[in-house]
């Protein structure tokens, strides 16, 4: 099957044309993650050092990417901001993936009332867009990263659990599962050792795409001033700060965090989608 | 005038080592039923689709494919459309896949006319054609999902008749149907062909069915016509080992023993160039000559209407069976 | 199953989900640390008058379920309680601000549907370089959050070029539309990209099906093949994104209205969240969820019209 695919003219061209894009995106993801990890050493200045006399200055040897309306170094804020901007989505994805897989596997394996409760509650959560749920929770708990992360994780959970459920239902019908059952392996063992590793690539590819969406939602919340605390550098917050700078005719300090958000989300989306494509092609 | 005349027709696809069709000669006279027989991948569907100008993307062609004297391969878009809505029509293998499941069958029947008739007249004609294939006019308002496969193939046939064509191409029209519908559809095609006076090219892998329905038969292998002749003569004594093998693998009520012989080996791949006779690797009669030189399609003995492309056509079929 | 029975059942299901959602919205205030009364007053001077008002609205001394039923009953009568920040009826606030938001969402929806379907169509049908351009454009659009688009559009078209107002709502319908052009574009960008991708993928899927070849073989013109067969058949898949599109539009009004200072319910939600005006947050959340579910209901009812293979009531089995 692969042989015929390779010989299809259109596909071969697309594959060579797309591979560099995939690599580029993967490289960008690695770069951003590295910047976030090494932020304290990479940031040239204290990201919160205010210098009002120097406000909105353009790029210079001292401040490579200029400073914002409060005279804070944009490069340092971008690099440090990568930490909170990535940590939040990571929390959302980690929680929603773990809990979603657990719920999805259980519902598919056990079926019955558990399955119908799941699909009912899924419908309820679908009625709540993640952002609205997060705003509701923040309005109760107040600012901070934890409340919106949990709210978004709950909002994303049904997507993961539904995907997992359908994958497990398909996997269950495969002959090897019955073979293990006949040999006396417990359902839990079969799930942990064979079913979950089998479906993991598909779920993780979806989670990579969810990472991009979570980043968008969380950056939006901090743009509203509802996410991270005010002083913590964060890309969404930087866009908010930059909005007034734009209105004074100094767009750079807003454009840079905008670009950081868009590029990171696009990179995660491309990597996730390519991965999902590859997994789907391999499974066929 | 010959309704369909294909001459020295060659068709190349990108990234293949040999032409998919390597010099096909085939004619269908007016009011004649001709069968084109071969395994899947032999090029029989490509040949029949070429008569409507339906070529795969990137295909290169040589030779001529004339329908009522006009070469389809050099037609402009408008001419092709006129051909497809009027002169020639095709019946496809699987009516479930061939008819848009989301649209009413009335729309399916009338859309091919492409506005040549007023809406009312088109619907009237559609009802007439449905009647001709033995379906009530109420089918017009139905969706494909509401009909059985056999009924849907009748709708497909009615659709082919809408433009009053001179030539109908039937591409394995019974393969996707259950056994009882198959016989019905074949009988219906036979009946309609006579009633409407169209020429019919019947593409099938079933040599027995081909012999039953057609006046003449072409047998195709690896993009070539390997044998042709009147259906009965070809059926009684094949002159090409491939035809003989096909016959041996066709269930026949009169055959003793009732054991079917499958043809060993596979048809040659499109990624390998061919030398000699393409059937040689699977042929029980193959000699050194067969692996070196491709046999031409030549008249067999005194029978002028019979031709076979085999170095050993005189040895074939004699002690078959 | 008849259409009416199907509609009635979906309506009942929607009502059940709405009750569940309202339960979550009402119950959320019990998650707050401290007593509900102190949370609702949010550190404001607990004047006897304010305390009495909160008590009157929520009956905090009664059991939880009874409180919820009272609250829900009041909402059914159009009484969303009193805003703590604005010291006026929440329903008055909503009535003032809902038109701007609905107009904004409608304008964005028109953009999303026309541009999304058009780009998806062009990408699928043209292929080659055009398709590659559409793919790159939609990939970037899908990666651009509404508030980023809002800030950048505002910076370029309002501040730098001065073509549009930088913000505000405007007086009168014409001025309102004028003020909402940039916000609508910012709101529509992401969803246009998404809809174009869904449309493109669905149309490519249909293009590979045999009935398309058959239609061509029957002399149907290429435009009609694309419109009546490819696009028509892709529409069912496209329609399933309707609920997501509307819910995203509604929620993202929070970001876009805040960025452009549009006086709609999105901005009100942001303001009342930061000022801890919980009755207002509750009301807006409920309205957004309700609108979203109403759209979902409409999509569900439209689906059998678009796809005759879907027999009414069999939806659950497939979905």
C-alpha cells in the first residue's frame, strides 16, 4: 500500500514540500519551550524593572526589542512570559488528557449507566464554552492561574474522553483483546498494557492541538486581566499593555507578543495535525 | 456508420512503465451488443470510459476513439458535454455509489438533460423512462436510500436513456447486485437495447454472461485485445489461452465435474515494462517465442470474424474441457 | 417519527441541559470561600440595605434547592435580580446592551459564513497554488486569537490609517454598524479560517466519490457538479459546526468588545467579573448558554433537511 502511495505524483510532491514546514514548526516549539525553561538565564533584564523615563523606546543595543509603556524590557518579558504562557496550557492539557483518557476508557470498557452518564454530562459541558466556564469560575475565585486552568481542563475533558471512548470501542473488537481475556488477563491489565498504548498516539496528537487552543483561551483571559496576576509577565497581558502603546503610535511592544502567540499556536497546530495525519495513515 | 470505433488507441498514465492501453481496436455497430471481457485491471473500464472522454488525470492518448464518426479525444468541453448528454451514456457498476444519495431521483434523471427540455417536459420524459424500466413515476420524488439496489440500477438505466443515446456503455452493471436482480437487469438491458435501437457495449469480467447477452465479444488482457469473435464461436472454442482460462473459471451448468479452475498468477503490474506476450508468465502453452515476441491480433484460420493474439492459437481450445 | 415529535423531544432535551447549566451557574457561588452573602457583596460595605437586597434576591437563609428554584423562577419571569455594581435591574442592563452584541455577532456571522464557505470552495475546487494559499491563510487565521486580531486591526486601520473608529458603540444603527466593522472582522477571523478548512476538507472528500464522476459523465456542467453534488453534499458536515461557531462568537465578544470598548454584554461580562458583580455574571452566562443551545436546536432541526439519509430521531445512534 505504501508503495502505491509513494508513486502517486501529487502525494510525493506534497510530502517533500511539507516536511520542511513540519520541521520548522517542530523547531519553533522546541525554541519556545527552551526559552521558557531557561528564562531566568536568558532574560537580559528583570522583566518587571520599570523605567518610566525610557518608556516606549524603540530597539537599541540595551533593549534589543525595545521597551513597553512602563519602560520594561520587551525581550525579557517575552522570554519570561513564555513560562506562564506555556505552563497554563500544559496544565490544561495534562489534566484533561489524563482525566479524559481515564473516563473515556472506563466508559467504553464498562458501558451501561456509566457510559450514558458520561454522554449526558458531555452534552452539558459542551453547552459551556471553555472560556465562559473559566470566566464564571474566575468571577467566583478571583484572579490567578489555577482557577482558569482547572475550568478549561474541565471544558476540554469531554473532547478527549469522547475521542478515547470511540477509539477504545474500536480497539475492543480486535481479536487480540479477546485472546488476552481468554488467557485470564483482567480488563484493567489489558487496558493499561495494550489498549492505552495503542491509542496513545491519536490522543496525544489531539492533545497537542488542544494545547494551541488552551493557549489561545488562557492568553485571552489574561488579556482581560482575569488570568495571571497583574505583575506576572504573560503574552496575553503584554498584548493588553501594548494596546495603549499602539494607540500612542508605538506598535512594537504589542506586535511582538501578538506574533509570539500566533506563531506558537500555529506551530503547535501544525505539529499536532501532521502527527494526527501520520498516525491515521499508519493505521490504515 | 459505426457507432463506436476505437482505433490503435493507446493510453499512458504518469509514473507507469508501460501504457495502460496498448493499441486497442474495437468497434460497435449500430444496434449491436458487444461485450468487453477481462479481469479487473485489464483496462476494460478505461476503454469504455474513454468513449465518453472520461480520462484519468494526467493521461496521454494516441489513436482515435470515434463515436458516430466524431473523435472524442479531440473534443472541446462543449462538444464533450453534448456527447455525454445525448449521443452516449454510461451505466455504472454500483448504483449506490453512482447516484448522489442526497438528491431526489427525479433530479438525477433530469439533470443530465442540462436544460435541453423545459422542466415539465423533462419530468415527463423521466416518468416515461422510469416506465420503460418498469418503475412507477412516484420514484421521481424518492431518495436513493429508499430503493433497493436492483431498483436503483433500473433508475440508472432510465437515466442513461434520458438523452435518447445511440450508444450505451454498461460498466459491470450487474456486479454489485444480488443474483436475482442481476438476471432482471440483464434481461431489461437486452429488451431495451432492442426497443430503443441503441448500440450497447457491455463490460464484464464474466465470460458466460458476455456470451449470453452479446453478438460479439472482445477479450482484453493487460491493455490489449487478445481475442475477438462472435460470441457463440468464441465460447465454443476459444483461440487464446487466456480466453480458455477465463472460460474454465466461469461456472457452466453443462460443464462436467463442476470444478472451477482459477487462473494462476497475477496480471502484469503497470510498473513493469513488458516483453513478449503479456500472458506468457501465466500461460500453459508458453514457449520461448512467447517470451520474446508479442503476438499480433490476427485472423484465425478461415473464420474471418475471429481474431486472436497468440502464437499458438491453433493449439488452443482443441482439447479443452 | 414525525417532525413535530422530533422537535418536541429535542426541545425537552435542550430544556434539561439548560436546567443543568443554570444549576452550575447558580451553584458556582457556593464554591467561593466564605459565605455566599459576603461573596456576593464582595467586600463592599455591608450596609443593611445591600444585605437585604442580596437576601431578597437569593433567600440565603433557605435550603439550597429552594434558593435555586426561587432564582430560576424569577428568571423565567424576566427578573435577573439587581446588579450590585450598577445598582439597577440586570434585565435593564441587558436590554440596553444586548442589541450591540447581537448586531456584532450577526455581522461576524455573515462574514464567517460567506468568506468561510467561499474560501473552502475555492481551495477545494481550484487546487494547486490557490489551495496552498488558502491553506496557509486559514492556518494562520486559526492560530490568531480574537483579541490579537482586535489589537492588530485597531492599530492598523483605526490608529495608523484612521479609516475606522478606534472604539465605542456609536449612536443609531448606521453609526453602530460603522463602529462594529473592525470588531466584527476580529471576531470572524478565527472562525472563518476554521469554517474554510472544514468546508474544504468536506468538499475534497465528496470530490473523490463516484457519483461526482458519474455526474460529469452525464454531461452536467462543472459548476453544477460542484454546486449540486460536491458543495451540496459537503453541507451536512459544514452544518455540524454551526453550534461551535455561534458559541465561539458569543464568548469571544468578551474579548473583542473589551478591546474596542463596545458597550455590549461581552464587555459587561468582563466588567462585572472584575468588579465581582455576580448577579450580572450569572445572567450573561445564562443568556450565552441559552442562545448557544437555541442555535444547536435549530442546527439539529435543519440537519434532516440537508441530509435525507438522517431519519428523524435516529440522530443519537450516529452521533
